[in-house]
C-alpha cells in the first residue's frame, strides 16, 4: 500500500506540470497583459491631465520596453519562460504582483484565513445538517417528509451557490435590511467590544456560509440516505433484527457506521474547496479571500497572482485526492490498494 501512495505522490508532478503549463500558455496568448495594462493606466492619466500619450507599446523607448518585458518574464520564449517560472515555484518564489507590487505568496497568505473561515464553517454546517437528514430520509423512505425534503433539496441544488447568495443578499440585505450587504467584518471593528464583534461577525457570516454549503446539501444528503438504505438491506443488519435488537440500536450501532464510509472519504476532496474559496461567492459578498483575489487577478491580468493562486489550489486538490484514498483505507479495512 505504501508503494501505491508513493506512486500517487509521484503522479502529482506531471499532473501539476500539465495544469500549470496550460494556464501559463493561455496567459501568454490572451491580450491585455501587464504591459498593456500599464499603457492603459498611462492613457487614463493623460486624459485626466490633458496631455497626449500614445497608446501603443511601440512608442515606449526600446530600453524601457525591454526592461518591462524582463520584469514580467515576457522576454523569453514561452517554453523557456515556463521553465524559469517553474524553477522559481520550486524555490517557493511565486513572483511579484503587478497590482499590489508585493510578493505573490504574501498577497495569498494574507487572504488565506478569510477563505478558510468561511470554507470550514460551510463544510461543517453541511455535514452537521446533511448526515442526520439523510438518516431520517432513509428511515422514513417514501414518506411525505422524504418526498418534501427531496423536492426542497434538489430545488436548492439546481441554483448555484453564488446565485442563491445574490438573491438572499438582495432580499434579506437590501429589502429587509436584516443582514449587511457583504464584507468580511463590520465597520469600526477595532472599536467594538467582544460581544459586538461576535454579533457583527455572525451577521456577516450567515449568508456567505449558506451560499458555500448550498451545493453540498443535495449530494451529501442523498449519499447518506442511499448508503444507509443499502446497508439496512445487508445480511448483518437482518441478523441483528432477527436477534431482537431494538431498531435504534441496529441503525445507529451497526448500519450507520458502515454507511459513513462514503461520507468520510469525501473529506479529502473537500480540502481543496475549503482552502481555495469560491471565486463568485466571494465576489458577490465582497469578501477579500482567495477566490475574490483570483477573480480580480484574472480581470486585471495580474498573471503572477493568477498563477500563484493556481499553484496553491492545484496542490491542495491533488493532496486532497490522495487523502481521500488514505481515508478510504482507514475507515474500511476491506480496501487495500496494491
């Protein structure tokens, strides 16, 4: 089994190279790169000041243009530029942000706790609600509760989390004014006492967490229900009933334990989602996390940050997949990877 996980770790290398190489090539061919963004800002400044500055990069002195290309890694052919970038990544150097003029790693690390905060709460809320609900639906399969909850669950699943968040934000925040219109924390945070901070943070957390967890509700609930129903039909469960054990003890002491195996193995896949944040959800709620940073970096052509966010997300997702396999072996002794 150790050999299997060693191979999986080694396979991360070509997978990582393939993903990053593709996105790196796209950043080279998509128009509107960092130099074009600088020229656009110069044009805007000239219009405000009343002076006339040309918009073509050819009007920049050759020495300045060469220096800019060298700064942004555009002076080398694409394959050489990628190898140079990859070598910097190996040394934990993700480059410098064009917008913030700071190391990309520092820009990402500063926003990491925000995405983890919302991701962990949304992840925990989904599991705390979906596991009991799935058990209840399995025990009362075919009842009005089962049918009604299924309709509500799949109706919510059909709506993307960011769209649901936008609707709730307009209705609860804009019309009813029950929650704030986005942001991570309330204004005047430093001047608040402890309970004011708790209350203010809670108000800013409710809607983003619901949007984060919305997409997982249907999947986890139905997975829990189907897994439990399958185990309730197994021989060991029928034997337990035949011995006269109470229904509650059979369900929670025998069937439920095996039914949690698919749920537990999904924890690894969720790590990447928790850490990476959500581009559109954080955009809707104006939460300055990793997702919002990645979204703005794409819009503003800050390719160093785009690649930096991609590196972090790719590594986390690949590690999460390996962790899922490890959890599968850990919770189910029948599984052996060779």
